C-alpha cells in the first residue's frame, strides 16, 4: 500500500493510493487547489489535501455547493456546501467537536452518500 505521508499543514496523513474519497469542499489557498475530505469514514470533520494527489473520477459538482470568498481558514476562494458556507467558522467548530456543527456535517456526509 502506498500512502502520502505529509499533509497541507505538515502533519501525517493516511490517504491511500487507489482509494476513492468523497470531496466535501474545495478551496484555493496561495494559488494551490485543495480538496476537503475525510481520510476515514468515521472522521467527523474533513481536512484539506493537495488536489494534485488525486485523480477526479466524477467531476459533477453537488447542487448545494456555493462559491465563497475569504473563507475563514480555508483560503481566499472556496466551493462549499451551502450549510457550511453560511458559517465562516464551521470547520473550526467541527474540529472543536461542536455538536451542532458535527451533526450538520454528518447530514452533509449522508447526503453525499458517505
């Protein structure tokens, strides 16, 4: 099994070559495209990963995604689920384990079939 070892923030990651991942949002940070995904199905929040590590197998954008500028801690530009995009601190709340944000993201994951 091949794995990418270092993530956007220099931390260890466990994405696997050949595995399918659901993208829960996209952002552009310092000109670099990032995909927001969960490394494991049980993760309660997605983390950014360099888009260059992935091959897109379905280029259909979810109908509930919206364009966001100056998204808090995601970079200058982003495409995010509407429920997420309406709260500039949504990702931070997810990471902190905020129950309402975790429940909202759980709904997003369920809607995307993951």
